[in-house]
């Protein structure tokens, strides 16, 4: 957990250092003033380290406001960095064409970039705080005998600064879909369980005809594997770890997080997870990360999360480097499919940009007449 914050802060400082030189190079500042301003830019880059839960002792009930404000500045810097690179590159390219643009208005342009970045950051904050919309996915298979409604909730990242009202609204919206099965795809808990008892109580109100099932994500390992798993089991949810169960006419199995599990001697074993599955059953695999897709496809459909769809552009590009499955429905050569949800919550800043959160409704349907392609609605 600390490692993620350190890495993100180092990258943040690289971004803000660039912004310092780009936006203050022509400013009329003395050495002391320039050093002080540079220090502020570096602090903005270190926001992931400055919002740790330890600061709650200092800020008390204002901790959430403090955390959201600093993350707004941090994300605003990232968006400003992106805008600056894109537009500067564009104007530089145009300078070698007949459409050459004069740079005499650079100060005005700087103000425009900053204002636009601030507005986009405000929108990103709104997108992160709002209740996710329902995203429907239709999956047809000859192995299915009757329709089945599944709701996939992944990457809720419950922690002490998350809005109680938002989690309550997510639960109510999920229950209103009248699912046959609810799937919690990992990274549900992102804090000491003793600090989020109220949020867990709300989450425990999830209701599905055939039950609620969950797998671990990397953050369950970070905050305490046994405590996180135990807290969700106490809510009446069934834990699937390299095992499965026949439920609702399908065989549902789950595996530990592909990346973090191996550091805790919890290796994913797809073969073991489906060991008791009848050959004719539709096989659905729950895996927090989509990185294993295409390696051991002993299933018809895999559901995963972890990527957040990039969460904040341009991190889409970095997420894409970890695997080809960023968000949406993908198909392997052997016919197996995977749906990667953008998640209903988010890690770090409660903000999203060009990667909306979602509550995923998966409709499993028997094959009717001639074969039809599966798709997102």
C-alpha cells in the first residue's frame, strides 16, 4: 500500500516539476520566491503521501474534506500536464506549417490551460462522487437452460473517507435490479475493517435470490487478508477461493488476486476451482484482475475488474500496458469471453475522468434460434 503511494508520489513530483518550469520560467521571481514556489509544486506532487489515514488524527472530522481537496489539486495537476503537453505539441507542429501560430499570446494560453484543467478536475470529482449508472451486458450460450441476472460490483474500495450515502445508493440500486446472483469482484475493502463498520453494515443489505459471492482483490491483501475475508463472510457472503459451486443453473468459481495472492501463498488455480464442475454446465470465473485471461480458459465467461477502466485519463494508457483488457467485453480464440468492469468505486482520489464507474448487470440467456453475438448494451 505504501509502495503504491510512494510510486504515485514520485510520478506526481515529475509531473509537477515539469509544470513548475513550464509555467514559472518567464515569471519575474527572486531566488527565494522561486524556491518557495517549487516547494509548493513538489508538495502537490506528493499528495498521495499526504492523504494517508494517519492525517485523520490531525484533521478529525474534516479529514475527508482535506483528502478530497488535496486530491483535487493532484488530479488537476495531472490534467494540466496532459493539456499542456498536447497543446504545446500541437502549436509546435503548426509552427512549421502555413498555419503557423504566434506564441505572443502564451501568457493568455497558460491561463486558459489552468482554467480548463480546473474545470475538468471539478467534473472528474463529480464523476467520482456520483452513483454509478447501470451497464448492461448480454451473454448467450448453448449451455444455458434459463435466463439468469447477475450483478457485478467490483472495486468499491470501502474506506473511512467514502461517502456513506453513495454506498447506500449503490446497494439500493443493485437490489432494485432484482439479481439472481451478486458478484463482488475484489477490492471491496480498502481500510482497517474496524474503521468501516458502518459501510460494511450497509453493504450487508445486498440481496440476491441465490446469494452474494466474492473473491479477493489486491487491496484485501494490503489491509489484512484474514480480517477482510472474515468481515465479508460475517455479512453472509460466500467466499470463493480456488473453488466453486453450482448455483442458479451455472457453475460459479473464483480465484485469488492474480498479482498479490502469490505474495501471500494464495496462488490462483483455475483447474482446482472448476474441479467439481459438470462438463455441460456454463462455467463462470470470478477473478479480480483480467491479466490471466487467455492463459487457462477453462470457462465460458470470466468477470474481472482491477483496471477501473483507467479511472483518470491518461492513466488508461498505463493500465493498458498491464494487459490488453482494459474495460468491456473481450473474446479469446477458444471462444471464452471476459467482461472487465470499470468498477463501482475508485482507488485514491474519488475522481474519474473519461472512465465512468458502473454497476454491471449481466444477463445470461439461452441461445435462441441462430447464433447471436454477445454484446454490451
